[in-house]
């Protein structure tokens, strides 16, 4: 007797489509880490209106199909990258990186000073701080500052590495920030909060207005501001000039510091903002207890909504909902299909993995401690139906709306005043690992207003709380609604 299908033996994967509703040739299906999937075909049927003298119905006719549904998961670094890109309909702006896919090819040699690469070396500019991982000599897997580059080489200062002649699959060189020469980077408040330089050219370092950066590396001596320790924190970029990096958000206590004797490190990440580029997928669901295996294919799956939820003492979770074209089942996998493993980063919790919840530009500490935060992205898609097609011929884009809820203790009237007065404010949340390389995701909503909420007095022996609903909208200066930062490396302090 065959085993019945269990949920623990259902595999989910997806591949981006080039043409809506058409599975690419020889698809490379990327595995999806999931906690649930409610995807289905949603057939639309109509009972015939034909009248029979024996009073019986002659047929139930299939007239359409509205494939779609939800997928639930737990937030982990890199796991939600595609989902964020599809939900925001933007495109990740990535810092330069080179990863070896074929042994000794993309990076073919590492001497004491130089990495030889097949292409793309010139994307690494002088002053960039790079992270090397996966190299055979353990001591080579570290942070190193670029001195110069060409299309086929990345050059570092003398005696930076030990020689590695054969570079294995997975070895990576990635920009994770930048580093100034000793005394070159200066903190200032003149003309606004900023870093200034004499030598380093900020316009070459993949910086842009809206990006968050982490100033200072407390793990290494001489890489942070010493006189003004308060400067060593997260800042948001508001302008980039050759010798001035301006900020509109800085840590409390930011002050001028000449950085004497300090080769300051500043950490940066990849960056994503909302736009209007729809992307559709073919989603494959495998029922592995079936013999033979059943393959379900849902095509044209376009991400409509994404909810991210961070509750107290819990795992950060997400739920995404798709609208698509059609679904089918078969016992034969699509021709030429291959598999791409899902990222293996650990799931993130809301206790030790939340580095910051910021409100109105400042870190929320107390007395209005956050109990939960929910973010809802909605593209307001609609399935476009037509005569001659069982499923949708496309999906229509709607208004990009972002809402959410902040549930806090009612420690003072600050939050309540903003609700009553319809005050323009902002919200940001940083969530990431506290171990390893401390990979981190940063959500930023530069312009929000709180449209609902009031103190809740529910009964005796309880805390008074306030659940504030917010709406995010286009920032008048940054010109986007949502920004997401992706940091591959952060120092512990």
C-alpha cells in the first residue's frame, strides 16, 4: 500500500519567467523554505442553463482558472531577497562581488597582494573594504582594503595574504564597506552632519541617498572614532559628493571628530527601493510520497502582497500571496529542470536578532517598548482575463500601498500625539544575526503617518498598550516609499 502524502514531504521551488505564464526552457528551480503553502488552481465552473424535461443537470462546465494563493515562511538572511524584490517591484543594487562557480575560474589565483579574476575586477575601487570567504588558507578569509584594480585583478597592500594557487567553488570577494587612510575621514556638523575626506572619493563606493551605513569597526583597533565614540553607529545617507558624505540620520550624540590616527571603516550593503517592474514565476510543488511523484506547476505567479511580522519572543515570519495564470499536474518533471538549493542562513528571532527599531529617527528604547511590528506591502494586482484563454493573460498593476502596525507599551504620550496630530514621522527596523558575520536586513520607511490607535485599558492587572496603525508613502526627498538594506558583514560594535 502506498504511503499517504504528508506535509513534511512536499517540496516547493520557483523559477522566474521571461514571458508571463511560460515556464523557461531548462528551468533552474530555486528551492523555497516554507512553513505552509496554500497555492491552488481555483477552477471556475458554471452549471449549464439548459432545460431538460427530466429536471436533471447535464453538465458542470469549466470556464476559467484563477491560480494563486499564499506561502508562509520564516525570515532568514538572503531567504527573502527575491520576495522583497518582487513585492517592491524594484531591483537590488548590489555592491560588487565575485564568487567562484567553477573551480579556479572566476578567481584563479591569490598572491600576497593580488587576486586574479576572470572579469569585473575594475568594479572594486581604491578604498573599498572587501570581505574574502571560502579561500583555502583560513587566514585569508578576512576584511581587506583595496589599493587598486584592473578588469582582471584586485590589488591589496603588500603582504596582505598568504598565496592560494587553486581557488575552490564558493570562494567570494565582496565589497562590504570602505576604509579611509589614517586621518582622512573626518566627522563634521558644519553644513549638516557628514563625513568628509581629503583623498577618498565617496562617489566611487556605491553609495546613494537613502542607504544606511554603519560607521566604525569596534572589533579592530584604530578603525573607529575614538574621541567621539557616539559617532560609531548607523547613519542614513542623504547626499554623496566626491569628498563629502552627508547624513540625515545619525546616532544620538553625533559630533565633530578629526579622526586623527584613525583609519575609519564604514560598512555598507546592497540596496533595494520600490519601483514598478513586475516579475512572474513558475512555482513547482512536488508531492514526494506519491509513487510516481506528482509535480504541480503553477505559472504566471506574480507576488501581490507580502506581510512581515515581528512579535515579541518569537520567530520573525512572512506571508506572501500570489496571483497567477494557471495550474497543472503531471507525473513527469518539466524537461531539463535542475535544482538550486535555498540559502542556509538560520532563521531570525525577535529577541536577540533585532538590532534596532527606530521611530522618528531615534532608537526606541523606552518607555514605549515595542511589543510587535507588522509590515504589509500590497501591489493591488488584478488578474486580466480574456476570451480564448482559460487562465489570465496577464496581471494588472495597481497602487503600491504599504501599511503596518506598531504595538507598544503606553509609556508616555509621544506616540499618541503623533496619531492625534497626523504627524509626519518615520520607522525603521534592523534584523540580523548576532553571530558569525552578523548578516543583517534593514527595513526603512522614511515617511509614515499614524492613522489609527488609542490607549487600550482592557481590565485590571494589565499593561496599558497602544496599537498604532501606519501608512507609508513616497518620501518627498528620497522619492520612494520603502528602502531595504542588505548587509553581508557587520562588526560586533
